[in-house]
């Protein structure tokens, strides 16, 4: 394993841990309380109503990531590579389903379904069809692996779409998105390294990784250069009054139309 892949895995794990800690610590899958109304729900208190919080976490993106990890790591029972590989697979699957459980069960009252409205069937169906048509080998596990690669490249869209609808994102949500973007960028360098030193080239993974990285580009730019226009730190988008990510008519209208 090269350094880029290892750092990419760490960045991916950091993003997942940040998300889980944010939900558990705040007892909410919504964002911060921008108006100062009420107190955050403590461990013994009922979570505050959704109206108290800004935009937080997209449950639909987390469901898609759970599908991605499940489809990709079904070989967990048939193909042993290393202890590290096995442990990471188990952690990703467990964390993804834990996140989904927190959003749709444990802290369901705080989930902002009114803004989490992206039509995920427009992501799942095309990627499933593409996996049947373009794959390395027409076998069940290979098709599922390919499907997971295609779906992961667009699974973050519901979260980005949710942020773009309001122009607001909690600081932790911004850090989560940034860590995911760093993970994908490092994996692109991983593919370059492997091609140069190992002669390994996986066109499906590289193209999907490029698509996913491109989707983060605007967010990267704003996270690093803009931060909070009212004086906050990079990644603090809680006070943004303009869209954090492009809407129709902005300089990247090809991302989506609201």
C-alpha cells in the first residue's frame, strides 16, 4: 500500500468519525442553532424540534453510502487480502449503517426531510444500468463492485444539493465534506502512483474518482478561500447568505438545477 492510499483511507475514516461524533454529541442530525433559541439537547433531554437548527446532514446521501459499502464489500466473506483491509471494510459498513440508524431512528425528530429532497432514483438506476453494461467481468460480485464505484461517485449529491438549496452548512458538515473530498483527491494520486510504479490501471475507478472529485471543486474553493465572509474560519459557512454551491444560472450550472 502506498502513502496516498493510506492517507486517503485515513481522510475517509476521519470524515465518517466526524459525522458520527457530530450526531452523537449534539443529539441531532440537523445543523447548528443560528438564532440562539433554546439549548442543545443534552444526553437526558429530548432533541430540539427541527425548526431550531440550520441545514445539517442528508439522510439520503448516508443511505447511498451504506448501499455503496454493502455492495462493494460482499467479498468480505470470500476474499481475504489483509487484516487492515478486512478491518477497514467492517468499519465502513458498520459506521455507514450506524449513521443511517441515527438519522432515521435514534434522532429522527431532528432530521430535515423537507430539504433533503434529491431524487436518488436518478442516481441509483443509471449507475446500476451502467454497472451491467460497463464492467471488468460479468459476474455478480464484479457487477456489484462496479455499481458501488459508480454510485459512490455521485452519492454525495443529495448532501451538496441540500446545502445549495439554503446556502447554509454547519461547520462540522463542511469539515465532513472537505475530508471526503480530500479522500477522493488522494485516491486519484494513488491511481497515478500505482500506474507509474506497478503498471496498474483501472479506468472505471479512475473515471468515477474524477467525476466525484469534480463535484467537490466548488466546495473546495469556497472552503479554502472564502470561509465565513463575516470573519469566520475556513469551512464555517453558517453565516452564508449566498449559496455555498452553485444553483442554476451560476458559474457551474451543470452541477444541478434547483
